[in-house]
C-alpha cells in the first residue's frame, strides 16, 4: 500500500465513525466549493461555514493508462479516481458505463462539422447516464448504513435509483412530478412499489425531498444528502470520452444542462486527467444546452451576469426542467473560462433535434438529447462553434422514454392496400 493510500485509510478509520477503512478509496475530504473549508468524509453536502456546496477532494496515487485499460468495461475501471472502495466490483450493482462513442459522420456532414462524435449513454442499464451517478451514490449510502435509497427526479434518476436499489436489495422510494412522461413513470414503478408522484414541478419535489432528508434517519437521497458522492459519477463520462478518443481531450464538447452537475463534473474529469498526466494538456471549449422553456443558465450567460434567476419550467424537455439549477453558477464559470457558451432552443427545435439524430446516425434520443443536438445545430448556425475542430456531443438517454415528444410528428408516410400498384402511387419506388 502506498503512503498516500495508507494515510487515507488511517484518516477514514479514525475520523468517520462507523465507516469501514478505505470505504471511499482515494477520497481525502469534503471541500467547500465556495470558501474551501474542509469537512471529514460523511453524509454531508453543505458547508457549515458559508452553506456552500461540498465536493470530494482526493489524494490520487500514480495511475497509468495500462492500469485503467486492464479494468472492467464499466465505470469501475476508474475506481481509483472515484469515492468508492477498492472492492466495489464485488458488491451487487448495475455495472454502468463504458458506453459507445460513435463517429457521427452523417450528422457532421448535415451540420457542416468536420469531426463529430456522439457519446451515447442511452445504452446504460436503465438507458440513461443516471446509472453512473447512482452507482456512486449507492456505494456511499451502503457505507453510511442507510436503510432507504431515495431521490427526487425528473424521471431518469428515478429509473436508475429504483433499479439499482432492487439489484442491491435495499428499499427504494422515488419522488417525481405528477406530470412526468408516462414511460418514465412505468420505468420506475416496475422496479419499486414506492413511486410517489407529487403535484408540482421538480423544484417542488426537490424541496420535499430535502425536508424528508432532514426529518428521517437512515434515508439516503442520492442528490441531496449524498450529493457529493453521487455527482462524482458524472466524471466517468469525461474519462471514457478521453480514453475512447485514444487518450486525448476533444476540442469542443456540448453537454445538456439541468442542475448543471454533469457539465461541471465532465470538466473536472478532464482537469484530473491532465493533472495525472493521462492526457496532454490542451485548451478545449465547453458548451451547455438548455430548452428555452427552462433556460435560466442560458439567460444568465446571454445577459452577461452571474445571477441565475429561477424560472418555472415549461418545456417538453422534462429531464432538463430544473428551474433553480444547483450548479448553474459553476456552469457559467466553466463555459466562459473555456471560451464556450450556453445556448437554448425551442421545443420545436428539440423535436427536430431528436429526428435529426435518429435519421442521420440511427440513435433515438430523448428530449434532453434532442436539446443537445438542436443546440449543436444552433451553435454552428450562429458561428459560436468552430466546425473545423473535433467535437463531442453527449446523448444522455433513450427516446423510448419520451415518445410523446415526437409521436404526433412522425408516422406512416402512407396507408395503402397490399398491392404493387398502390405502392407505386406512393412515389417511393
């Protein structure tokens, strides 16, 4: 055992009551993103000094590409860079990650982008990137001895929590807005009998979850009281993109923005890879994508302000419908510092993005992915994105979850009798 790892193990066993030695791997402490105050590892998510958000800080050992490549074909190949124990693979989990990175030549030609890739996370176990973050949250909840695994969700997270809880044998309770798309409701209810629909939007559901977390002992809300651990799972998207590109960073990346956590953690992953010497240090631009029915971060970016004004969501992109995004200010910082931008599009453009990706690359994306592809198109049209640079766009979930978004705009081109003459009349011959 290296001196760094030994020191971490000693710290964990002596400062975190009831948590086994090495429970969080190379994680060293929780650090406030605002004031830098450090808190020992535990079920904490807000700084007691300034009430800023906490995130994981590490003492990383030397990590090589060869060590990573020898690991399992899921997110645990990066376990040395995550707040999880070294034996994480031995616990029942959904084994998410290492999803495909597809060269999107057809979409690139359609949009005029020379070198375009799609990171397709719709092939995760419950068909969205949320399986990544939930896997890390479940590991933390287990170490804390939590009895209930729970979340407020716009759909994909509820699916992932319910499935992961079932696999791990822990009770799950998931809370969703009552107007959530029916397929996402079914995708959660099939895994858990404790699906609770709340009259209100996501921010109302999140507020309720925070109240429950403060009142009920033993409840681990993945994106509330174990949020620092949960959020780290999104880093694996950045790790995989770099590895799948041959251990290099893309020049540009377009990421959907709901709470903003995914974007900030992909950027964190890129920075960690640079510091560890696993990729070459180079400039890259980060772009955020929102639907304009819920675009508080885009509005702040365009207004040249750091003040993000909460909004009441009104968009078909329900998985992005977070009117008061927790990481919004950090999204602004990253996009501005890297020379990127935050852009938004209409619901009609979201639908067009879904169809465009499907008909060029054979990928059926949900409304979040339609938003990202639609924003990619707008960034090209407005000259904000350099079409000569290598670009990655993230598809976060599968279109079967949001069928209603396009069900009225696609369908049979004709209904005919079963005869060749009738077929000829369609003009398809």
